[in-house]
C-alpha cells in the first residue's frame, strides 16, 4: 500500500485513509444540519441571517413549488444566480424535488445561455431580474417553459431591501419584469403554504438506488475544449464533500465560519464552500462578487476561520495598501484552487493572516477536489499536494494512457475515485475519450515525486512547441511572478513563421511599479533557457 500510495504517510493525524459514505442525496446535508443545529446561523448576507431551520423550510417550500409547476424527477432546473440565499434555497430545493441542477454563470451572454439551455434540456430557470432579459430573448429557441425571477435584495436586511430599488433605478439597473403564469416571483413561491414534506427521503428526492443519477450538470470546456455538462451524481457530490471535510481536521460539527465569495456556480465553490459548510452546520458569509472593500469588511466583522479562494483573490489582498490595517488573524485555513498558486502569494498571505494557505487541485469532472496539500502537516511549494482519501492518482504517457510512468517522469495525470463523474451529459464519445476503466484522463501534464506529491507542469493542450522544443507556460509564468514589479502574468504561444510558435506574455504590474517590455524580457533571459524567453510582452490593467 505504501509503495503504491506513498502519499498516505503524509496525511495529518486525524485524516483517514478511507471513509464510509452514507447513501444519501445531497439535499440531506441540509436536513441533517437543520435537525442537529436548527438555530445555528446558516447564511449571513449583508447582515441578514438565516438559521438552518429557516433555510430548510425555504428549500422545502421551493421544492413543493417546483412540483406544483410540473417539475418531475430528472427535469433540469438552471440557476442564474450569484452567491446569495436564493442560490442555496433553489439548489437544495430543486434537489429535494428530484430535479437536476444546472448552475450558470450569471454573466453569460445570450449565445452561451442558449447553448447550455438547449444542451441540458432545461425546463425551469431561476434567475436574477438583471439576467431576465437575456433569458427572455433566448427562450423561444430553447425548451425553457418557466422562468422564476428574484432580486438580489430579496434577502437583504429590511432597510437595505427598501433602499435598493431606489439605488438601482438611479443607476439604470432596475428591470421591469412582465409577470405571467410562466414568469413567476421567487418570493411568492417560497411564501406559499407547504403541502409537501420532502424531508428524510420522502417526496420526489432520489431513492437510494438512484443516487448514481445526476444531481448537477456543470458545464466545462473539460479536457477536450468543447463546453459539455459534467454529470455529477448525488454519490459523487456527497463523497467529495465528505472527502474535503475530512481534510479539515480542526473543524468540529456545528462550528466554523467560511467567507463564501468563491462562486457557487463553479464546482470548487459548490463543494468546498457551500456543500462542505452545510454538511457541517457551519456559517456561510455570502458575498455575490469579489470586491476588496466588501471582503475586508466581512473579514473584520464576521471573523471567518476558512476562506476558500483562487490566487487572484489572495494576490489582491496582499497587495492592497490597507491590508495591514485589516484584522485577519481569525483565518485558520485557506485552500487555493482553480489556478496555480504562486509561492510568493502563499508566503505573504500566511504572514499577513497567521493562517495556512495551501494549494489544491481538482476538475469539474471530479466534483471537483482530488488533491490538497496538508493544512498543518508537510506541504511543498509549487505542488498541488497529495490525493485525498479514497483517491488514486498516477502519471501516464500523454499519447498512450495505458503506459504508466515512474517517479519524476512527466506525463498526463489520471485520477480514479468515488468523486469521478460517470460522463458528460449526452456526449458518450467525448466521455469515452477521457474516462477509461474508471480512470479520468485530466488533460493536465504532471509529475509525482518520491513522496507522492504531485506537480502540475501544464495543460496538455496549452503546450507551446517552439522550434521543436516543448515549453510549458507555467514555467515562464513562475519566473515572471518572481519579478519585483509583476503582479500577475500569463504566457501563451503565438504563431511564428520561423519557430512555429513563440512565447508571448501578458503582464499586470503592481500598483506604483514600472517596467518596460525590454526589462521583462531581459529578466526572463536571466532565468530561462533561450528558447523559453518571451518574444513579446503586452501590459494589461488586469487579466481575465
């Protein structure tokens, strides 16, 4: 066992090598916490609180409303919402009704909305009023039959709820919604009398033998670049939530506060913030988007112990001129995901907060978490960490996946575990390309060291080939992040008549810093082989 999984000896005390997983639907996380901690705060949204009992009641009411609207087991319900109480109510409510949740980024344009509504066959959409015009425009070309509309202020504190429409009208953001039998008010649906009991497995929630059926369709470019819905089952999500929870050895049931600014419509936010906290009875501080002043205010006021995020968030915090004046010592553990975590950002954030910031890894197709550095134990800078309980990982030849590679060899990362999806929604051919004998081919180029720590070298499809030589963009980016004037950087391959491809970098400078393209290139010459040195530099105010 230790030879096949050398990482096990680096698990922190209290992290089991394997877990027992209950045969439950995802929505039962909410029911269990409401039973154990009915008066504990579940969510805080601009100062307004919902207890676990109240959140459960609203989710039950929403589930009953969906059933009255004709939603049946397996129907798809899309969510076009930022982080707000309505997201949790609609998410758990739809699952209680037996539906499949399809989260959307509310900033999607009409083309993206139309594609995903049609591909998923979504019947009912839950949306902010600000997004309603885009849904209304594409609706005639989709199977969408009912739109449920809410406003961001619906769960604000009373005074803010009254003032918001005045502000929205003044700024030109107020949307007049044409209410109709097929365009319904969210507030009315959750206020209606509850005639269905959907708790403890009754109602339309999936039976135990259906827990392998999809609970969520999360759209991703995946490993092949074409947007597809990763079909994540109840079992996938329950297992990954409990796997992630086991990693936080200091987290006790009913305790802990998470700053939830990482979007719930993203797999990382859905599992590592929302489902993890709800399953534990923890408190979620909801922020609909990352605005540094709101983040500082929430940290100062609510003293979060957990702050799951992405590197750009931590980068913005450590470089903000007011960061030293904000009380952030409550933060104990942060897992950074979705992008490589620069070592400098990790070191400075930990010095600022006193907490631990560790890099993790996952994919939408794996619900998403597969690897994390130990929070209190051994961790390695630049590594995504070790596989979490019940997760196997290996490096295979990028061209011949049936050939396993050894320690230190660079190839494609393959993963197997209970969190791996069954496949892409209605895309069996694409599924067969990436899931083989239970192993998911991630499309990421990686290596494993002798201790079982994994390192992402780059994306398989992002490889730059210049003059026949392979260049991994991350290596170039890591050098740029070490430049004293660079805040953020990204490297890509561009067409070059002589080399085939050449390296071009996009650079965001730190506030008040200055550098020329020639200085950046010269710095890279000092730290990279000649063929890896960028041929062009473009400065940006921000990266997408």
